């Protein structure tokens, strides 16, 4: 799955860079304005926005934690092992900078602490439990829009 996903990202970035260089408007990356207007049209409900505000960072953090646990040996610039998280973070940051310079800086400021905290917990003895539980709870926030009040009461009562 990871190889397929990486190949899809590679093809998308190759197309984006090619279109940026050639100025081709045909199969282009959507502008920030187009993406935000699409997001706004889908997320008009206030409860939906709140669930995304809590759930999406949890899901991103759990995926980041998983990526920080996947390491490979390298011998570049005195680095012996490298996790997949900084590589993926670089790809995400490049995407946002290609989308919009201001959005790139915003994404870097917002996502860097998230990626950094995930890399800290990658050495935890509860590594897989953290990934699984945070991922599931994040998706519960996404799917349980009307029941979020009850879910918040349950989670904060412990």
C-alpha cells in the first residue's frame, strides 16, 4: 500500500512541477482559493468545523507517529538512520508552498510541532497503542458529529 501511495504522490508532484514550469493550465493543481471554496461548501455546519478542528489533527498525529516509526539506514551528512516522517513532512511542505507561499509558511508553523511531537513519541513503549487509539478517537470525532457533546464528556471525565 505504501509503495502504491508513494507512486501516486510522485506522479502528482511530477505533474504539478511540469505544469508550473510549462505554464500548462490544463491538468493543473487547484489554487488555494478554489480549494478553500470547495472546503467551505462542504463544511458549512458549525459542529462539522469543530469536529474537524479536533479530529483531523489527531488523525494527522497518529499517521505521523506511524511514519516516524518506519526507519531506514542511510549514511548521508552523518545521519545513520532516517524515519519516513521528515521525508513525508518535506513533501507536504513543498506541496503547500507550491499551492501558496503564505499557506506554505502557515502549514510549516502549524504542522512542525505536530510532526516533532510525533517523532518524540516514536520511541515510546506504547507506540502501537498510541497510533491505534489516537487514530480511532480522531475518526470518532469525525463521524460522530451530533454525538460529540457526549463523546467530549466521556473523554474528559477520566
